[in-house]
C-alpha cells in the first residue's frame, strides 16, 4: 500500500478496508444487477487490482451473483461493499463506502443501455452499452 491510501467500510463499522487508488478505474454502472444489489438507481465503483485492496477488519459475507462476479457485504448491517471476479484479479469497491467518497470521481458509464430513463447525469464521459472496456469485474 502507498502512503496515499483511502479507507472505508460498511454502515455499522464491522467491515473496514484500505485501498491504494493508484491504478483505480472509476465509473458508474447502470446495470440491473448493480441497481438491485445497491437499492440505488446507479452505482459508482473504483476498480483496482486485488493487491491494492486490503480488508482491515471483519469478515465479509459473499454472494456469487453471476459466473463473472462475487459480491461482498457486511453480514451485520447488510451494506454492499465490494465485488471480485472469479480469478480474484480485481476488486470493485463501491464509492459510497469510502470514508472520503469525493476522493475518486467516475470517468465513464457502464451499461448505459440499462440506465433508468428518468436518470440524467450531465457529463461528457464515455458511455458504453454494456461492460466498460476496462471492467475488472464484469456484471
């Protein structure tokens, strides 16, 4: 981990993590699976190589949501926190779980074809109809 690490955790504080954002790819996901998992109309993710993520406290519960992704959440408060790919080469961390969520900003939109029609985010970032080309963990 570098000196410039970010920290975060779940709602109740049982899960705590640290990540090195050096190689982070940050984007929105509009897919139905992310919406259902988060309960929000869109999610924002920071994706990093697994070696740049460390769970500091607690044990996350896991749910294999598809052949391409396992979602990890707090077993006490239910907060969705991160997602991994089958090979565990990358971790997607939900930006809302960061202690300082403004530290990282999205730069694109994955699954824009599934975006809820009433949701308008005014930016000029790339919009991909399905997975963003840089996705570490596919939905």
